[in-house]
């Protein structure tokens, strides 16, 4: 049973517009959430994270929003750039456990 | 400069052979992890190690083995018991074992078993 779900396998956005990637989770014990970006044949790179004590974290063009009651988080990229085209993975962890549970990823395509 | 290295980038083996994937980090991280990625799938945890000479099974440990004799190194052996070994293997490390310790990934090794 998937504990972290990314229900959209792909997303296409025009350059300059906002990209919104969504992630849902089922385990209410998760208290730390991360987004990773991955290019083909490369390792994921860390983008941004959020603790469950916050509902928003911002870093440049990237903002992550957390809605604990809905067990939902989203990554906003504004403005989107062609270099943002990649697969984005949502991941979650629980308390003192270091292990991350990953979603299946969403492939973002930003068209010029 | 600091980072995680995995070698080789591409690896081919015949069915029935064991193969060892290398992972080295010079970040002075205590925790290290091995993941497997299959097409259209997220990353699944194979093994992890929170400290030297100690490691635990992840979600899909069957057919794999690891060792952690040095802090910097966490090699993964894919044995002949692994039913479907062809995949992209990713190694990661984090400064500590806690969920808030960000994991940093190596470039990955693509293993193809012929």
C-alpha cells in the first residue's frame, strides 16, 4: 500500500507560468517532507523540505505548502523555466526514523 | 570537493553472477542508504546503515547484501538470488539517522543483467 502518492505521472507547463506538483500521504505519523528533482540517468537532487510544524516553506522560485488535515503537500515553481523539466519526487519520513518513503514521481515538462 | 561517488555508471552482468556496486562518500556522513529505481516507480529502500559495522534491511532486501566496514564506503552486492536485478541503483548518505537529516544522492549505477 502506497504511503506517499503522486497521482499525476506527468505535467506540462508553459515557460514563465506556475507549475504545481501535488503529493498525498496516508501515514499521519509523517512529520518531515522533502521534494527531490531528478534528471534521467542521474541521482535525485534535494530541492526543498518542510517540517510538519510549518505550512509553508519558500526558497527562491520554489515553495512547498503542507496541509496536514488533508495529508497533502504541493510544490509550486514560479516562474517555470525549461531547465526545470525533470521528474520530481515527493518523500516523507517519520520522527526519528531516517528512512524516506518516496512517491512514484511526476514528470514535469516546461515548454519554451 | 565533497560528494557521493558510485561506480561504474553502467554495469552488465550475466544471469547467475553476483555483482558488487560501489558507493563512497567524503561528506563525513554517518548514515548511508541503497535504493532501487524501476521505470515509472519511486525509489525503494534496499538497505541502510546508520553507523559503521551496522546495517538494516529496507523494504526490498531479498537477494541483496551489504557491508559497512568503513564510514566512507557502503558497497551493495546483487546476488543471483535477486529475481529481477536489472534496475537503476542509487546510493545516498545523510549526516545522521533522523528523518530531518537530508539525504544526498550519488549519480547512480544502471545494472543490466543479460
